[in-house]
């Protein structure tokens, strides 16, 4: 292995460690919010009991509305059947919503996957991060990310689509050209490495106003 190849491998390994650490921090922050809300649950009940005892039904209604809004901000909105996929998807959905990006997710993983949770985390995390970054160049009303995951026979299928302000992109080798700096491509390279190692299929498609990545990974 050449010196350049070793340096690239080291940078990819460092990028992966940083990526995984960031993802788990996001997941931990989400569940810390949930634990905090549950901790306050008894206090919320006592407050509403006081309002009810005073016959102040408007205060009860107003308080319930506030709690509903607060709960929606930490609710685990996606339940795929796979704990790692749930954790990463929900943390990224929370991150996207904090940036005023609309997210539509239809994800189902009804079987135990044979691929590692680390690989699944890297793939989903990178695809979502890239979609979020691309969405930020749009007006808030135009920001949209669509995620679809399901089993197609014995293969796990993933599809990520996001709208973008960039015109149709052109490929340079296997990847699309990017203007986001030399480090941006590491995530895409890492995905490609995983898909190749798992004998999967990957397709990237750029059309005016939208960018789609589709992946198939055998689970035999």
C-alpha cells in the first residue's frame, strides 16, 4: 500500500470515528430530552390537578396545549423495528426540524439485519447529513427531505431524496462534483466502501432541483 493510500485510509478512519461520535451524541441528547420530560411528568400532573380543583378548565386546556407542543419536539416519530435505525433517524429528524426542514419518512425494517449497526449508522447518518446540508441553501418553505426504507425480498432498500438549489450535477468518476470542500467527500467514499464490501448496489441521481440516492444491501 502506498504512502498516499495509507494517509487516505487514516483520514477516512478518523472521519468515521468523528461521525459515529457525533451521531451517538445526537442520539444521547434526544433521549436526555425524553428522560427530562418524563422526570417532569408528575409535576405537570400536579399542576393540572390544581387548575382542575379551581375549576379553571381554560388553564387546563392551555397547559395541555403547551405540553403537547413540548412533547412533539422530543417524540420518537419513527419506529422502523430496528433500534439503531430508529435512533439515528429520529436524531436526524430532530436536527432537520431544528433547521426548519420538512422531513417525510416511511421506514420499515421487519427483519433482523445481518449487516452491522456501525455500517447502518454510517450510511444513514451520512445520507441524512448531506441532505440537511443541501437543504439549507433553499428558502425554508422549499426545504424537504424524503426517506424510504424497507425490505425488497432479501435486500434492505434505502432511498434518500432532497431538494437542492444546485442545477443538475455532473459526475466525476463515481461521485458527483462538490464545492463543499475536500473533507465533504469522505462520507460518500465511506458509503461506497461499505456498499462494495457488502456486495450491495448504489445509485446516485441528480435532476434539476432534486438529488436522490438509492441503495440495496443483501441480508442473506
